[in-house]
């Protein structure tokens, strides 16, 4: 059995309430740091994790740094773990709120070249499968963002069809995530990360 932990970054500073996506900045808030420290202490402190991968954006980098201190690991950054590619970077969050977070997946943004749900799943699944092969029989921690995590988890949960509408039923908590166990035959079992 190979175990992959997918973790979303903690709460981040966003005083102008815009969609940060891949913009620089947006570091963890005081509350966000506390959330990640709680996750590290209550869930990961005794886990035999052998490798830690992270998106290089500031909020994920800072999340990974807190987890790395607990696990005594170095961090490997990879662009494949970045937030979804969209043309909505910096757009007021009220526009996302009006579409329940689906602005990136509207026909308008897809026509501009925004990353599709299918492409997002392929990107994340390829990365995860690569790490399952590399760390067979071990435990690996991956720090990423909400949408990349949500859609690949839906694939492993065998939710069909995978649509934006269906994705609203899959919770991706701040400073939380999922434990995914892969059997030697590649079958995946998904469990929410539950902290004390």
C-alpha cells in the first residue's frame, strides 16, 4: 500500500478580496499558520512520511514549511501542483461568489484558454502516479490548492461524471485534505483527513 496525503494550504491574507490564483503574495494569515500548526501536531506528528512536495506559491510554500518542520523533511517544489491556470487572476471574489466559484470553468474563460477540469485532473493524476511509483509502499505528503485537489480526488472517488456542479459536494477544507491509499494494483481508497 502506498499512501498519498493531499493537503490544502491554510487561510491566507486577502485584504482586497480578489481571486489570487497564481498571483504572487497572499501569504498565510495568523489564523492560517495556526491552522497548519494544528494539522501538523494533531495529524502528521507521528506519520512516517518520507517525502514532501508542494506548489511553489507563497501560501502553499508556507504551509509546507510548517509541515516540514514537524516531519523533519525538506520540501520539493513542483509547478504541476500550482493552482488552476485561468485568466481570472486578480478578479474580485464577488464574481466568483456569484458563480459559486465556477468562473474559471465558464465558456467565456474556457474560450480564453483557461485550464479545463479534464486537463487539471490529468496534470494532478500524472504527478501523483509518478510519486506512487517512486515511493512505492511509503507515505508521501503533497501540499496544493483547492481545485487541483478537488477534481483529482473526485477521480479517485470514482465520481461520474466529474463536473463543476458535482464538485460542490466534495469538501476541500482549508489546512485539510485527503488520505489516498493505492494498492499494488493501482486501486485507490480515499479518506478525509480528520484532526483531533
